[in-house]
C-alpha cells in the first residue's frame, strides 16, 4: 500500500467531502480516504497494482473537482 495526499480545488462543504470520499473510496484497493476541507486535501492509501494514481485522480475530477499541484 502507498499513501498519497492530493490538493483538491473546488471543495467547500460537507457534500464535497462526501463526493470526493465516495469517488476515491469506491475504487479497488483504495482505503482510508480522508478529506481535509479546510486544507483542501484528500489523503488515502492505495494499492497501485489494483488502481493507478491517475485513475484515482480521474475519479475525483469526474466528480467535479480539480486536482492541483
């Protein structure tokens, strides 16, 4: 398992927290998804053999949020 923290733009409320948590957490091998609304980040553990980081980023983007550097 690898741990990752992504900066996510566009999150402003509890609905956003739930949407990002669900988008990332439903992917195979993704666990321990935690959103820091104030900090604008999402942290998680994932198994890169099951799901690539790009797929997790795409799921969050597809949910309507933007990954920033």
